[in-house]
């Protein structure tokens, strides 16, 4: 298939400077602040964005080289199909994260719950709208199992017994 | 900034063959079925995906040429900043949609609530997990206003009075 070319529209700055100890999803990055610096040529496109509490950002997983079709996800022990995981090493290493939008100052956006590496190239900003984007009652296979399993462990590990 | 190259991993087939009368978001495409045909080279990566009721797909908005930083969205009358809209004509025309996963048959996925054009190039498949992806209590600026306004109109248009 034909190759597609994209050019980053800005850069995401975060406190995460190494691949070790990265938060898992914005859920694991609660309260951690970062900053988007948008190329000034695009600043007019930020109009009306301040009314949104959350934005979904698309970015290049720029340190993810190569990929495997079977991966062992964080906190799991079994090999899973890559497309059933959020592992960063993918045929097209594009990440998506829904983060809190704290402030817009000209071409700079202060954001919170950042789970991407420092100096990540930004591809797009989309407004989050719960009516479009939330899904209630969804089922999530191995992730549901893992989530329930870990809650169970949390409840029953007995360290205060 | 350096140009990034991505190669589609498959094709999304839908009943939408022209840009006219396209559904607005999966919400406007309830029950409309489509099919993903993944390149066979990637089929191993689909392992474990059947346990998920929803997937978020990333794709090339392949008929969106050029872009403006101010756009008048569907069903709105005011010009909005592009990044506060989901308009398809963007600096990097990458679309995201969370669709229902109905079935996986080898390298073919039957999906529902499809809001993209027929023969859309697929870039990535990510599993949807409500714990990661839902946001409760979010605020969505002009989209909230429009949503509330249109609900009000629906209730008061008086056609059965």
C-alpha cells in the first residue's frame, strides 16, 4: 500500500525522559503536568478549545522501534496479540491519549495526566466529547480479567492482616 | 520538523461511498456495518481481540485535501478553531473512531457504527478499555452548547402540536 507522509504540528513536553517507569495510560499519570508547544503557524486552530476540559492527542511514539505481533503487556504474563494491546511498538507507532486541558496560552497548552515521553512529536489535537467518545457497558477481554484480578489482589494481599 | 512515514495495514469497507450524507461520528452511524480487511501479514496480531466489544481504529482521512484553521462544523453556524472540531480536513488527516467489534474471521473484522468512507486506509487497531478511555464529567465547550440547543429544539419544534 502507498506510504503516507505526516509532519508533526508541535512537540509535547513531559517529565518522562526515559522509557523506564513510564506511566501506563493517562490513568497512571494522574496529576502529572506537561506542555504542548504548537507550531505558531497553527495557533488560529486553537480557537474555542479552552471550553474543553479534555483533549485527545495523537502523537508519534518516536522511541518505539520495530514491533512484534505478539507481546507481553505491562503487568501481564501472557503473550497477547499486538492489536489487543496498547503496546507502543506497532506497525504504525501512533499513540492516542486523552488528557486534561488546564490552560491555553497562545501556542502553548498546559495539560495534565501525561503518559508520553518528553519531546514527543504531536500529530493532531481533537476535542473530547463524552457523547461521542465514552462507551458504557463495553467488554475488554484480557484487560477486564487483569483489572479484576489486580483489584482482587489489592483486596486480599493480607499485608495488614 | 521531520516528515514521518506510515504505511496502511489494511482497508476499511463501509456503505459510505460519497462525502455527502456521511454519518457524524459513530453515534450517527448506529448499527451500520462495515468490514476491516487486515493485510494477512498482520493476522497474528489479532489474537485476544475477540474478547473486546469495542475497538478504536485509526485511519487515513484519504479524501480530505487541504485544511483551514477555522471551520464551520456540521450542524453549527459559527467558525470554530479546527482543533476544537472533528472536521476531517486537518494538517495530519488521521481519523479515530471507536466502533463495535462484532466478529473476527481470520484477517477480516466485522464492525458496527462505521462513520468513515468506503475503502479507508487503516493505520492501527487499539482495544477500547473504558477504565482507560471513558471520561466522566468532562466539559466540551461549543459541542455541549450545540448538543443542549438541539435537544431543546427537538423537544420544542412543535410539529405535533
